């Protein structure tokens, strides 16, 4: 899947996010009106929940490595230049906890990890930072990408049908990349990129057993030679057949861009540019209280 297609899909998800708020919250149709929640012993909004699932996505990653002396090198599309898989499964977990008398306050933790390894015999010289790997060389490349999410969420509007919230937190992203030639590392980089994000969330109870959830989180930050941006869109539909157990299906799109000229940003020793974009579908099981 090309980056152009990823942009189109991301635009569709953003449109669905906006349309969902208007159609679900503003509709008077019975389709979007839950049955009487006062007859149920279960409150509509969970105090605590754990979600475990898998994520199948299409990836488009670019990397530029350089040095302070020579400047940045060539931009590599990792999927085409190194034959990294375009589509891959990833592990995806979430923990949510609401607190306070009204349960409007919440803390949320999330985990996402994708590890990709590729083998290739080069059809042309490959330049990575200060290193040039000649044509015909057999290489092994690895690109590992993890996202830890931690955020505080406040529901500024909440009733038995709708919960609207705003959030502030961090994407903490350990990222590693390496190219090996005959078990010798020719080029590698590792970084830990903590990026603050703000977000909006809307949860809708369609019936006593069906939830529709959507969220958007974003960041743009420029700081002394460092520039970072994040855009994350998430839509999901959850079915709760039992009081404490449910399962669901979701769509997630994330776009990350980092440009750094050294050590000016905390915990980031990196000179170059990294872009990572993915769109995918995830399935999950959920335990809730």
C-alpha cells in the first residue's frame, strides 16, 4: 500500500470520526437510542477495563540518518529499499481506570509493538548515514517500533448514553533500526522519543450491549533543532454479550514524524529524520468492571 493510499484512508477515518459525532449524538432515531439503562444493574461506563488484541496494519516508513559533520544522508523508504514487510501483525493492549465520585476522571495506558526483519541482496549501492553498502551485498535489516501510551482523561460531558472527554498524556516510543552485513552491524540507531499529546474522545452507548468509541490525539512540537508531530485516529465498535466480558473491532491510523539534529530534546540522541505511518484493523477482547 502506497503512502498516497494511506493518506486517503486516513482522510476517510477522519471523516467518519466527525460524522460519527454528529450522527450518533444528534440523531433522534431509535437505532441510536439505547434501551432503558435504569433497568440494568450495570452502569454504562466501566470503572476498570483491560483490552487484549491483535492489530493488522499496512506500514509506510522513511528514515534518514546523518552526522553533524556530513549532514543528513539519503531518505530511505524502508519497505521498498530493504524489503521490510508492508503488512504485519502487532500486539495491542489497553488498560483504563476511572476514579472520583462521578467517575469523570480517568487514567489510560496502552501498548503497541511491531518488530520487522528482512533479508535482501542489494541491487544497487545503499547509503545509510556515513556508510555506503555496495551492490550485491546480502544484508539483514531490523526495524522495531513500540508505543507506550499514558494519559489523563476528563469527561466534560457524561450521561447514561454519551461520554465526551479530553485528554493529555505522552507517547513514549522506543525505536531501533539496524542493517547487518555478515553479522557485522554496518549502521544502527536507537532512540527513545517521549512526545506529549492532547486528545478528544467520544463514547456512545447505542444499546445496552453495543458501544461505539472514537478518539483523536495529536501533537506538533518544535524545540531547538527538534520537530515532532503525531496524529492518531481510532474508531471502534464493541459488543458486550456478558456483564464483564466483551469483544470488538476497530480501525486505527497513526502518523509520526520526527526530525532531530542531536541531543537538544530529552532522551533523544538522534541526527536525522524518521517518518512512520500505518493504517490497520484490530480485534480485541475485553474484561470490564
